[in-house]
């Protein structure tokens, strides 16, 4: 059967680990000593652990800081590139997309240099306005902001392309009718574009939300969760527990909670937006 | 259709977009400029956007300190292997799901697509254990085997296969062609654009992969480029000229490649709307 090889690999490498993650989360296990069943201990320990709540809080802040910015900037760029008389649209689109196709690891190395405290480009530019110097990657008040800037920068091109595709789907007859009625550009934007774009917007928000929730590479390369746990997002907390402290059971409990949260948020966003989204 | 606005306004809009474009790509420009500076020049205030040295000495030293050539070859090998395997397995599965009626087809399709909802971070720990128990820890196989097929690729190809008119196949069946023969001589040749788009995505995703190689590969000889450039060798972290040279090596080939194939790429997102 032709589907079988794919189905088997997907089962072994995705569903089996998913089920197993739930299973291990009820055990105490570090790969050295045998597994020991401890019931819900991993979960109770997790929910009473300050580090866990810290990582949830940091992730929450990161999501709040990145989702609106990257969605709105992506939308703004898409609207600009969608202007009819604009020339060189393809070049602009490609240029805005370059951060998306480059690896986050390399981008994070570059940004670490830009955010360098003494000679980094960011502080040099800010000093022209009399700001700084800010120790971006050493001051716990600024590290998360630095990571947010990187996260937004990396995603705006992707969101822009999704919005551009959404804009193409709005029938031009709406605009023509509005023009006959003498509608201004602004009116058309608010009355036609924004409502008819809402399914795309919902889609972009959900994808961006999930992407922000999963932030890992920039943290791993730029800050290692520090300083003072100020950038220890949930994925990095999971990674550290699993591969630095070899607490596989505990790490799996974190993974299970992460998975449930992502599912709940996705469903919630669909529900909440259901009444507000217009399917033209 | 209304007239476009007067030329000055048009120029302002285009100018604004161009400025944003430069800002967005400034990190890459800054990376390149840094690789053509001396170690002392990097720490000069105010910084200059004009390179001072016009040779590749920073690149040479970066290659000496860190085995970039090795990482590049490893990454290329892994990414090409995965792409080749996915071409085979995804197209077969997509064909089955698009064309061959069988019991439970809908369930199988739903199960495959369902994997897209499972973030890799969630399955990482058990996957690590499974791969270790299969004896693949620290091997290239660990980077290849778990990614032999992907729901994203299957979905993309299935959608494309379903747009191919059935008449062609019916004619072939009349001539006595079997399923595999139809797949090989009708479906695949007609699907070249979709196969190409999928290959680009898979290759790029594997080239940029960081998290999984970080946990499953301990042996630096087998490490991939993204982990290689972000590791901390003593003294390395402050030598920004060298680190930027290493990043350039990891990034610029992909950007140049992308400029050639960007059309298929960006259109691929609009088709699938997936895979960030």
C-alpha cells in the first residue's frame, strides 16, 4: 500500500512520542536509574514551582509583545504592496521575505552582535538620539525586548505574504461599487478591506500565536534563558529540564501542558472570532 | 477606475517602502560589512558602514577555528537525503490519498494532517529516547529517518494531484496501464511544479534546523551548520568578525538560492498557508 511508509513514519515519530510523552510524565526518570511511577507528582511539583510560573509569564509577555506587532506590521506592508500603481512590487516582496527564509540560528548570531552592549549597532544608532547605552543582552529589563524585536523582524515577511494572498481574494467589484459611490481610500480600507480580510487575519493571528509560543532558537543562541531567568521561555525551560538536568518525566509533563495550552488557545481563538469574522 | 495619485505622493510612498526594506535587511548588510573589517576596526565609535579590508582573511580564520566546511557538508548531505526521501514517500502517499479509493482513506488523511498540530517541542523528549533506543544517537540517520515524510508535503502534493484531470488516467487504463505506471508516467511528470516547490521547502527547513541536531548530535564531526555557527568556542564569542563570517557562510548561499526560486516559494505559501 502506497500510503503505508508515510503513515508508519508519522506514527512512529510523531504519534508514538506524543502518547509516550503523556506516559513518561507520570514517571520519575533520568535514563540512568529505572523508571519509577509517581502518579501526578511531576504535575504537582510543576504547578508549585516558581521557575515554571516564571517561564509561563515570560512566554506570555513574549506573545503579547510579538503577536500584535508582527501581525500589524505584516498587514501594513501587505496593504502598501497591494497598491495598484506601485512598481517593483516583486522586488519589495522578495526583500521583505528574506528574514523568513534565513535560519533563526544565524539571525540570532547577527542580532547578538547588533545588540552588543558597547559597540553594537543598536546602541550606536540610539546614541545619535541621546539614548543609552542599553545593555540589551545583560540587563534583565531589556533582554526580552531584544528577543521580541528579533521575533517580530523574523515574522513580518511571512505574515505579509499571507495577507497579500488574502487581499487578492477580495473581489474588485466591491471597490468598483464603492468608487462609484465616491468612497475615499480610507473608507474603502475600513469598510471593505478590513472586514473582508478578517478570515485571513484570524488565520495569521493563530499561526503567529503558535510561532511565538514556540520561540526557542533565539533564546538558545542569544541569552540561554538568562540573565536571571528573564528570557526563560517555556520551550527553553523544557529543554533545560530534559537535556541539562535529565528530568525526562518532569520535562514531559511540561510538554503535555504546552500541548494542551496550544490546543485550547487555538480552539478559543476560533470560537471567539467566529462571530466577528466575515466570510465575504 | 480612479486615477493614481500625483507623482510626488507616489515617490513618497515608494521611498517609505524602500526605507523599510533597507531597515529590514540592515542586519544582513551589517553582517557582511563586519566580515570585511579588522578586529580593531569593529570596536571603533562611531561605526562605519564602509569595509576596511578587501580580502577573505576573516573567512579563512573562521574556517580554521570552527570546522565550517565539515558542518556545511553534513548539512548538505542531511538536507538532500531528507528531500530525496520525502519526494518518494510523500508523492506515493499523496497519490494513494488522491486517487486510490480504499477503506479508511479519510481517517488516514486526517491522521496524517493531524500531525501538523503536534509541535516538535512537545514530542522532543520521547523522540530523543526512541531514536536513542534505535541506536541512532549521534548518527546522520537520527537527522534523516524521523523526517522521511511530512504531512505538509503530502498535503501539498495531494492538493495538486487532485487538480490533474482524470481523463488522462482513464485513457491510460484503457490502454492497460497499471496504477504504478500511471503514477510514474502521467502523474509525476505533470506535477513537476508541486514537487519542486515541496523540495524547496523541505530542503530549506532541513538547512535551517537547529533544535533537533542540538539535542541528538553530540559529536562535533557530525554536527550541522546552524548549531555549528552558534556554538561557543573559547574566545570565539567576542570575535564578531569571525562569527559574522561564519553566519555569512550559513546564510548567504540560501539567500542567493532563494532569489532565484522565490516565485515558486512565495506562491507555495499561498497554496498551503502552512509551515512557518
